[in-house]
């Protein structure tokens, strides 16, 4: 039920702002919000929604980028004592503008009217529990990292799209990551007369043309071949003989990286990708770029990503440092190899690392250790150095002996904030 309109405000007294969710099943005459809109001096909404109210005679403000200019207009209207009503297509508190305005003006000055979201409507059509659906909005955003971060963790993922992240483009991106155990449900024009929805294999979806007004649900129809855990054995990965970071060293490296949930990690000289794949378990909203120059190892990384559903790993084949300039700046860097690929690698990675970020290098040769330590010393970065020496019990003459693996040096440093 929509509350009655607030009493008239005195001049220069900010009015209570109504933020109304129109929902996905609204009737054509908008009975639910008619009373509030009739009392408004200013109607604020997206351009498509404003066309649904041709009889409104007050001022209209279109919500569009940059949002800062829209907010300034709303501030001026409130300060002048004009009644403002903001309309949103779904629920104002689910990827909507409601919480932003409540924080800006104070909760006591904002009245929120909930409604059925697109996700709720889609879940009802499929008969699934929508509280178990992970949700990502790519609408108006330029980072797809959050999407790939949740794909390996949840059997259902909802994606709010836009003209740059259409269902067809999403399908192509998923196939490039090897996510062929997913299928795509696309819901078009929900709540409108031409509403339609259906399931599409990714291969079909990437060539299909959909309505711009859509919601995507991704369903995992097949579980990964390997359940990903920390410290997986060497046998769990497709790799070249001996060319893999050993489980105990992997664990120590991940601890040294001190990963935070939204970090972007560069795994340089990635080999078979084991460090980046397991690092993703600590990155529920972040991602990994695995860089490897050898084509045969790139194929191995892609296989390991697919077998474990570690879709947060983006694989890049190239020779360092020449292949690094186009990558987004990392919060963490793991250097597992590549020091011999060319001059300037350490300089490049230390420059690109974000302030406050951490660099960790796993080294076997004393010469490589001195190369990295000397570079960090010249930068006046703090240096932490440990040696990881692991021995495994093996049977011998009816007893047990310890068989030592080669020692590995882990050198780590935190880039100063300034």
C-alpha cells in the first residue's frame, strides 16, 4: 500500500522523497503509484519509464550518466521544497538508487516503496529459490571480474546486462573461458506485453539477437571434473613433469601474498596455473591473470581452469614484459618464472603494481634471488625472505626415510603507499 502524500512543505524546507519500485507485474494504469506521482512536482526515472507517464505535467529528470549531475538537480529540487518522486523498474533497494539516496539525504527523509525485482520474476518462472542465486550487475560497469569470480562458486548466477554486455557477448566470453558446463536462460521484456524467455546453449546464444531489456540466468548443468581445494596434489593438475609449484610452496606463497577479496592477481610465468587457480579461492570478488609464454602450457592452464571451474583465471599467452601493458593494474603479483624472458621485467611489474600491493617471487637459483633482492633494495622496498624446504616420508629397508625436495626461496615485498 502506498502511504498518503506528505503535507505541503513550507518554502525552502526539503520534502520527503518517494522512491517507488514499479516492479515487473505492474498494471498499465500504475494504480500502485498513482497517488504518489500525482502529488509530485518532480518526476525522476530512466527515459523509458518516463514515457509511460505522458500526462505528468511537472518537471522531468532523466536518470543517466553522469549521475553526479542528476544528484545535483535532485538536491536543488529538495532544497527548494519541491516534492520529488523517483521511479525505478524493479525494487529500489536491489541494484537500485534507493540506498544511495537514503545515504545522501538521511533515511528519515526518504520513503522507499518495494516491488518485485526482475530476478524474483525470473525465479518464479523457473520455479527456483532465488535466495540461492548469486547476482552480478554489469549494467553501466566496465569490469566483468565479479561475474567470473562467482561462476565457479554458485550453480545459478543472475546477470543484469547492458548494451556492452549483451547475452551474446556474455556467451562468447564464457566459451572463451571454457565454461561449457553452463547454459543460459534469457528473460526478455519481463512484465511487458511481449514478455518471453527461454534456454539457450552458449554456442547458440552467442549468435542470437535479444531484446535490450533482458536478464540472464546462468545454470551449471554439470559439476566440475575436480573439486577445487587448497594444496591440491601435483597429480590433480595437467602439467609438464616437474614444472609445477609444489603444494607446500604454493600454500606458503598464497600466505605471503596476503590476498584480499577484491584483489586482482597477476600470476606471471604461470606454468600450469596452479597458484592462480587456488588463489581464486581467496578472491570472491577478484580475479587472476595468468601469463605464460609457452603455447603448450597455456593449453594446460585452460584445461585446469575448465576441470576445476576456476573461471576467475584469465589466460594470456605472451612474452614478458611486452605483453603486460594492456592489462589492468594488479593488487598482487606472483612471479613464478619469466626472469630470463628479457630485461625490464622487474622494473615493469614494480611500476605497474598498485601502491600498497604485494609482490611475491618463488625462486630456486641464488642468482635469481640476488637479482630480485637487489632490485627491491634499490627501490627501498621492505624485503621478506624465507626458504621453504619440504621433505616427504618414503619407505626404505622396512622403515621410513625423509626424501628432501629442492629448497625454494620466497621473497616478498609491499609497495609503499606513496
